């Protein structure tokens, strides 16, 4: 779709996505970006085949080793998250968001989210927000900024990921257009503003959500163990 993408997820985020260790909120944002961005799509395919290869080449002895770490807390936190169902565009009743002057076709992962029903709230400064609940680690929302609107200056506890779906916005650090994947953390004080109007999907996570999976389930062997443990 869009080829002119300037802001991409970091390599370790794509890696965690390929390993399947991200929260549902982050996974949805990543899937949507990957659908819009050819280079991340290619990279994510490469990562998935690399992790499958690493697993198939691991010595049998290693693969059969008993699990020595206690994964029970981690497993419990993951299995209670809502699972994404099969993504197929036919089954969605909502694949577009209608705005004042035009409609925006959503990436499939977000069409699924939107078809659960969006309730828009008007906030100050020309900002409209529709919150969605995808897991218990992230706060996810669609944000529509009217032309000429500005979000009050703010700072975050964790990471804020913003995927631009339509239009554009700017802050102190740059100008962002459709398909751009923008990450801001607690070090950034920012004040997004949009001249032409902008539709985004934003994910706010706590400081832990990013690294929990990475730290403990980084390699494909552990992932296999995890899958085996949870499929019983
Ligand atoms: Zn990308």
C-alpha cells in the first residue's frame, strides 16, 4: 500500500513480534504497520523463518531438556489475554472509519478491533478518542485529530506507540504520515499537533510490557517449550 514510510518499529520489536511475545495491543499495532509497510513485512518474514530454522537445527538433546525455569506466572499472564481470532477480511463488518470528509480503510488487524464497536469521546482541543480493550497491559485507542488540533503537552510512564492511519501530525521531533510507526517514551515531552487532520491508532504500555517477553522468551527453544506447556 504505502511505500513512503519514514518511521518503523525497532528491530527488537519486530523480533519480539516474530517470536510472538508481545502483548495483544502491541501485536495489533505491529500487524497493522507490517500490513502497510513493505520493508517491515519483508523483515518480519525473514525473522519468522530464521526462528523456525534455529529451532529445527537445535540439538535434539537441547530441545528435549526439561523446563527448569518457572514460567507459570508468565504463562498465566499470557493465557488470560484475549486471543486474536483468524484474520480474514470477509468476516469484518467494519473495515473503514468514516470521518467528516472521507473514509479511511483500516488494516485488517485494526478492522477486527474496530468491528467490536467504537465509542468516540470528544476531548479538548479538537481531539476525539475511542478506547478499545485488547489486554490488561496496554491502553489502546483510536485517535482522530481534527484539522488544526493540538494535544496538550504530555509525558509518559511507559512507551506510547502511535501508528498513523490517515493524514499527518507533527511534534517536536518530526512530522509523521500514514503508516509511520512512532515511539515515544518517558524521556520525551511532546505536544502532537495536526494541521490537516489525522487518524491514528495508539498503544500505551507500562514500562514492563515491552521487555517481559524479550527477557524470558527470547529464543525459539523457550518459545517451543512455552507452546508445548500451554497446549496441554
Ligand atoms: Zn516499517
